[in-house]
């Protein structure tokens, strides 16, 4: 799976489970617009792998807490 496909997967997962991008941005300490650009493939996620790691971590954590 390419990084673009992976980010599309997480974006779909986030939307399906109604996880707000603003909440993830607060957790990642960045703007929601920056995360949106990464999700849509407009920014290279390899520039800041820590943000992408925390982005995925937050989504997985929220889904686990919701029991989905």
C-alpha cells in the first residue's frame, strides 16, 4: 500500500467513525488544514513523520475506545 493509499484509508476510517480532524490536530499539535492537506495528498507526509504517526495513533485510539 502506498502512503497516499494509506492516508486515504485513514481519512475514510476517520470520516466513517466521525472522528473530527480538529481533535486530531490538537492531539498532533498542528492545524487541521495541514492534516487535511496530508489526507488529500497535497502535502508530503514524509516531511513530518511524527505528525502522521500521531494522526494514525489518535484515530486507532478513538476507534478502540468506541469499540468499533
